[in-house]
C-alpha cells in the first residue's frame, strides 16, 4: 500500500510542477502584454482550492492534476465591449499572441535548463569507467579489451567517468574518426594500453542511433553480474534442467564461464538445442543438460530463453565520483544537456512521424508515474534529471502543429497573418474536434502500451 501511495505522490508532484510551470508561462506573458486572465486552473475534477485576486483572476487547483489551462479574456471569440477591447487576447498584435501561446513550452525548457544548472552545481554522481560486463564477440571484445580494465581516455581525451566516455564516443563517432581507447588493468593501473576499435559502416550507423556503449558491447552498469543464479522462473527451461538459486555456472560445452554475459549469449544462440552445463552447488561440481526455450526477440529473430536472473553485486563506493562544476561551467553544461535532450526528442518525433518507430514505443501517464517513482527512489539528483527530461519533452510536444496544442494555435496565427484575417470559428471548431479525437486515440494507445509493459 505504501508503495502505491509513493508512486501516486511522485506522479502527482511531477505532473503538477510541470503543468504549473507551463501554464505560468502563458499567464505571465499574457499579463505582461495587458491581456486579462480570467482563470488560472491546474487539474480537473473537484476544485480543492479556489481563490480570486485583485485583478479578478480566479485561481483553481483541482483534484486530478492531469492538465491545466489559462483562460484569457477574448480568446474564445466572444463579443466584447469597446471599452474592454484593450484587455482582449484576440485584439493584441499577432506577434504578441504568438509570444503568449509559445510561452508555456519556452517556460518548460527554461525550467529544465534551471534544474540542470542546479544539478551540475550540486554535483552529478557517476562511476569510474571500469568494465564489468562485456558482450562476447562484440567490438570491444574483438579489440581484446577485458573485464576489469578501466577506460582512461577516448582518442586522447581523458574520461574519468562513464558519462565522459559516452560523451566523447558520441563526439568521435559524429566526426567519423577512428576510435582508440587507452585502458589500464586494475592489477597494474600504471600500465596504459592503447586499443583500436574496428567499426564497419553499419556499426557507425548503429552507434549514431543508439547508446554507443551498448553498440560497442559495453554494459555501463554500476554493478558486477556474477555467473551465479539468483532466481529460477517456474516452469522454465532452467527449472526443467534442474538449475537452482545459488548455482554457479562454471562451463557451457566445456567453455569456461567467467561472466554472466557469456552464459546469456550461449543460451540465446542455442534455442531448442542441448547445452551441457557444469555448475557448482554447495561446493560440489554437477553436470546438467539445459535445452533453452525458443522466443522471438525485438528484431523478430528466434533466440534461446532459459528463465533465469543473475546475482548482482554493487560496485564499491570507492569507484563512485561526483562531477561538480562552478556556476559558470555549470551554466554551459546545463545548456549542453538541455540542447542534447531537445535534439534527441526531435529525432524521436521525426522517427515516429516518418513511420520508422513502432507505435508500441509510445508511453503514457503510467510510464511517467513509474519513471518518477524509480528516479525518486534513487535520490534527489536522479529525480531532478527525470523532471528535466519530461519538462523538455512536454515543452516540445506542445509545439507540435496539432490544433488542440499550442503548436496548432501558432499555426492558426501564422495562417491569420498570411490571410490577413483569422480562420472562421466554425472551421476552427471542427478542426479542434478532429484533433481531440486523434489525441484521445493516441493517449489510449499509450496507456495500453503502459499496461502491456506491466504484465
């Protein structure tokens, strides 16, 4: 019960803050240009708070914080008297109406920027780039880079943390440079080895679309995954083979298993095939036969599945570092982080609109609630980073040229500028109805995807 309450609380807090920031942008700019604001509302349903100020603006906070709006005098096309026309939204110049309409999204992006600035000054926790899990036969593995090694630099640029490694890799890949890593071994940290990575054109394309660390074969986790079984799924191939929790995988087909990833690859590459395992159980060596089940992966290829989870050992806090910056440097880093998220969001939207992304990738309020809960569980800094990400996403999504969103209203204003007269009210109303139906369908699909992920 406490778990559900905490999820609801973090979700409510997150959404309320983001909506408040967005609507506050509209409100402040409208007031600045002399537009009368009749109502400032956060949420819908039963009003929990209601107050009116000296400017005759009504403030409402309702029970369900899933939306909000700023009602401006004259914005609905209603008839107004001549003496009050100077307070009307529709009587303001088009450039002022554009500024008021776009202010919500701009405020969301500015809010994210301010959070990033604060985070970089407080200090962003990170870990030394010590390789704990390398995918077999990956680009990294082919370069003879082994678990336990630490990445000291990428193409000559020092990389004291995983975020530094990722940032430098993305920069090098963007310039199509050959990649070389300077690595050291924990057993002899003063000896630096230079390793060159061989990337094909396909590898470059994959790295540009995905996390370069994952594509290269690095699992940038902050823990070590032992080849020791933690849980066995009921009715799975692993249970049928007689595997039990705490069993240590020693060999698969006479091949030594030092890391969990090697065991996983053996299973994935052997759907429906017999695998001879040598395990250690209570200091006794046993031999078992595992026949992995077959399943389709995300690329519609058949792969093996056993139904196991590994034992995860957290990396020592001695390997944790904090990236802290002075106010000026933090300002630059905040701008860089905000810009990267904006570009990434635009790329994802382009993929969706172009039909290159599956509709199953759409996420809704349940995913946001889960993300808010998980980030809050990991501490204030992680929650603030999540809040920044969602704030930028909300700001950009609202600028899409869909009539019911701010971007659609901006589109109407541009058409009005070109035609020298606004679009007829009846036409606007019909367009709003159609776009509302489309958004409702997309929201229903997003919620369906959220629920599917919980199964």
